[in-house]
């Protein structure tokens, strides 16, 4: 006699309901009352505020229910959030801050429900924590905690976002986050191109009497270019993947083979019209890093074409056949390395940017020399600047126009070493991913490596870690953590 087959176990079991009750129980009643109160407030508010409140409520619900969607929304919002900050209890916050707080709350809420909150096995956790601890020590020397705490929170947000991406993003949803990062870069680049072609911007941003420097929503060309410089290598790497044999398993490959190169071109054009020389140099270095990753697998014909292109560029430089505007833009760049005498040089429109940066470098070096180990305190460069300012350069500008000198001045030798350890660990993780065999992990790793190379070079002339740009590190490195954790699964392409 055959035994009847066992029924599969249900994923969820519910007790039989004796009937339907219209009276909410004690657990449901508070949420119902909160929903009614929110609906009443929204109904009585002006139309614009009601629409904003309804949108915010919808975003909050989606983020708490599906946290990975919150990560996608955060990637889209981050480059534009600083345009409209609000003040909460005297603290300036924006949409990125609030959305990230919601995502963290969703992550912790999941842990509470499971009665266990565990940190993801993310390899950069200890370098990030170590940097935060050392940076916190510098607060002992800080004159203004009001200036120091926002800087500390900035890097704490990077750590939290890194954890949330690693813990909340399902591997099958990685494409959504990648699309959001590239789409946000395209949107920012389009704003910059509009500013360039319509001459929409401050008069001080006009170069050579006719070219407007694009600045997007970042208020300054250099951070705008820095943000695009972190997105462009990722877009380029994904474009190369879509056209490579390894990309044959990508969904929507035919669309991606044209959409991704177009997005890369728009982002690169937006970076070009920023007229940021540091960003241009960094973009060349980042593009080279991405190209090297892919060229190691390229056919001899592709290598030959690439070599010819490089030789043609070198020939153009040697015979001075580059565009005049490009030559003029780089004509005074040698002054960076010659360290002009800031006290004696005659300042004009052509050399102002160079001389200004050198003046701030010297001020930062003076701070660091006087506060070797702990610096003047994280975020306190502008506070201490007046004591080290050179004649004619009294405006502190907020940072030293060089991340390495800035960390040395603010957090001392210990803080700079902790930052370099973190940065080296990030480069190693990106390089390991870029040299892997799995196609999407390799592409994301190459894009992240290009972004890190860009930041390494560009930060020699500026400080890119403003206006939430540092969150891009959390996204890119978190994506590597997600894809690396899947390397032992049965699909080698995702």
C-alpha cells in the first residue's frame, strides 16, 4: 500500500480566522490612529506641502518595507539633496540625511524582528571604524565641536551606508542600484551642460571671456566635476562589459550596449565643461585604469588600435596641435609643482587659482607642523586658518584644497595614516574585484577602481569630500561586498 505524498511545508502558517472584525486590536490601533492623523494633517495642508508630505510618507513606507528600494532612491537623490537643506533642532539636514536614516532604521528594524542584529561580513569595516576612531581623537584638540561633529558624521554615514548596501541589497537587485548611480550622474551632467550652453551661472565662472564653467547643483565647478569623476568610470566599465563577450548574459543587453555608452558620453561631456583641470587629469588616470583592466583580455587588434591612439595623442602634444583653449587652460599648471612665491607673485586672472591653492597648502602645512599628531581637530581647518593665513589670502574657503594636507592639518599624522590605510584597503578590494573572473563583479570592481584613482589624483588639488560626495564610496564599495559574497554561488555572471 503506497503512502500518500507529503504536502510541502508552508512558508507562513496562519491560524484559521473565525470571522472578520471591524474593531482593530491593540497592536493595530496605534498605527491606525497614526495613519488617520497623518491623513488629516495632509488634507489640511496647502497643496504643495500636502504633495510633499504624501511623497515623503510613500518613500518612508517603501523604504521600511523594501530597504533596497530606499538605497536606489538614495543613489538618485544624493547629488541633488544639498540644494534644499532644512533645519531640524538647529542642525542642517537634507533629503539624503533623512533617507539614509530611514534605511538604517529599516536595517535595525529587521534585526529587532529577528532578535539579532549582525554586522555584514564586509572587508572594509575595520579600516573604516579605525579611521573614525582616530578622527575622533582629534576632537580633543578641536576648538569648535560645532564644526567637527558634522565632519565626523559624514564619515559615519559612509560606514553606515557601506553596511546597509552589504546587508540589504539582494544580489539580483544590484542592477537597479547601478542604474540609479549612472542615471543620477547623467542628470547632474545634463544640468551642467545646460549651464554651459546657456551661460547660466555667476560671472566669476566665465573663462576666456566666453566659456561658462558648469557647476550643476554643487555651487562650485570642482566638486561637481569630482562627483562626475566618480560616476564616469563606473559608466565606462559597464559600457565595456555590455560590448564584451563576458556581457552576453546581461539582461537587456541590446539596450544597454547603446544606453550605457551614451550615458558615459554625457557624463564625460559634463565633466569637460566644468573646466576643472584637476578633474581632467584625474579622469584621464581613471579612464586608463579602467582600460587596463579590460585590455588585459583584449585581442591584439584592440591593443594595436589603443596603442595607435596613444601615439597620436603624444604626437599632437609634441607638435603643439592641441586646441588653443586646452593649451591655455594648462599653461600655468606647472606653477603647482614649482610652488610659486605667494608673497611676491603678482596675482592675475590667469594664475589666481594656482596661487590661491598654494597659499592654502602652506597654511595647512603650518597647522600640521604645529599640531603634528592630532592636528587642529577634524573640521577645524577654517577655524584655525586665521592664525596661519598668508597676506592677501584671508578667506579660509573651508578646506586646504588638498585632502592629504587637509587631513594632516585637521587630524595630524595619526589621522592621515588612518585615512591612507582606509584608502589602500579600498583600492585593494576594488583591484581584487576588477581582476576576478566573474563578469559583473569585474565590471563593478573596475568602475570602483577608476573612481578611487580619480579621487586619488583630484584630491591632490581639491577636497572632494563635500556635499555627500563621499557617499559614492559607500555605494561602490558596498556593491563590491555584495557581489563578492556571491562568488561561491552557482551563477558566475551576476
